[in-house]
C-alpha cells in the first residue's frame, strides 16, 4: 500500500516497517500490533482524532508535532489509505506531490 506512493522507500528495523520519501519518514507500521504512526499536521491530527477517537490518537512524545497513532483494527482500509496519503503529502517534496492524484476522502 505505502510502496504505491511515488518515491517511497521501505526499511525494516526493530520490529517495524519504516516508510519514507526522500529520507523523510511519513509512517511506521507495527504489523503484529496492528498499529501505525503517521506524520500528520496538528490540524489533520485534531480532525482525525475528533472524528475517529478509537482509531486515531496523538503520539505520546511527538504528538504535538502531528505524529499520530493509528489503531488499524478500528479503521477502514479506505480511511487508512486517506490518512497515509496525507502523511506522504506532508513530507514529500513539492515537485513530487502532483505526480499522485489526491485520493477520495476516507
């Protein structure tokens, strides 16, 4: 799913998958725990947490910077893909963003 995003690189370390674009991380996934952490803006984080409080929670240490914990068992694939796309757009270089059409809102 994340590897469909232009310029994405994947690294596996410490029991997680790390996804980045141009060496900027936008998502970490712990598959066995059904959990991900995404780099959203604080405004995006607030909107997701308010609309889907069981699925989206601010990160403990870096939550104030938009890092958001996603409990995958409480979200649909479409909503997860939408949030992941926003996270990718938040860190991707401006010249790369237009290469991917915006997804439908989750």
